[in-house]
């Protein structure tokens, strides 16, 4: 197992409009589940591995994150001033990228063995490892990129999960800044990167809607 320390980059500046009044006073990642900010559960699911620094990219009601009681790891609060999408958010923060890193959404938990995923990333010497899950509202994906091909069905559709493992030189390729989504940058530069997909068994546990919050609560009750 790798002894190399990774960093975490986590966008946490979304408004969360779909949740209506719930996010008028606080950012979506700070919604409390069982009297604890949801982002802390997300961080818990990641830092069991060998991580060094957590880089939180904040914007909407950013000052509320300053009082967040975070785990005993180094934390950088990076303000996303322009709010022009996930690619630009990470590009603005590129001076903080010193080592290979996990890019994780702050509003969903991926129930996977992160150490195993890091081992795959390092063993295969990848630039990008992306996670996908089965989803009838998703899209088809190319089998040639998939690592665990036994879980792939060409007749099914898949959606990308909100977690990636990325090489520290990921943003040093020649690029334009018109991308909004990080995924668009990856797709447009796929010939320049060594990319693999990994299909996970479960849809991420998120807080995007009341139904998903209920599902996530049940999951957290079982875990704790």
C-alpha cells in the first residue's frame, strides 16, 4: 500500500438552489445531519487514508466555514471569487497543488475503499482515475477506459461520481479557460492524459434533495 501522502481538494462554494429555504442561511455542505455538518462526514470518509492537506474552495457565505471544527489535519480555505464552474475553481487554486490529490465533492459520500483506489491510481501510473455508477439517467461510457470491466454493461448508462484522483501535473497541459466543468477539461484533453474509469457499486450518498437526504441519513445511521 502506498505511503505517499495525497492532498484533498474540495469545492464547497455551491448555493444549493434545489434545496430552497434550507440553504438561504448556509451553504449546502454545512447542512446538519444528526446535529453535525454534512461536510464533516465527507471528510471522515476520505481522511482514513494517508492525506496531508485539505483544501476547501469556498464562496457562498464563505465566512461560515471559518468556524467549522475540522479534523486534525492542515486546512487551507481558498476563496473562489469568480464562481465560473468547477474547472476554473480548481485552476484558480493550482498554486496549492503540490502533490497528487483527491478531488471530491463536498455534498456527497462515496462508499468505497479510498486506499484501494489510490493503489490502482499509483500502480497503473494514471493521470486521472474517475468513478462512475449505474444510473438510468446517465450516459454510455467507453469500455476501453474501464478498469473493472466485469461490472460494465454496454446496454446500461452511467453517471460520474463526485470523486477523482488526479496527478499533480494535471493542470499543466496547454489549455483554454473557457471550461466550466472539470469533466469537460478531462474529456477534451483525454488524448493527453492516461485516464481510467472505475465503476462503483453504490450511488453516492448526497444531500441534493429531500429523498436523497433521507437515504443518506439511513446510511449514516448504519455506519455509526
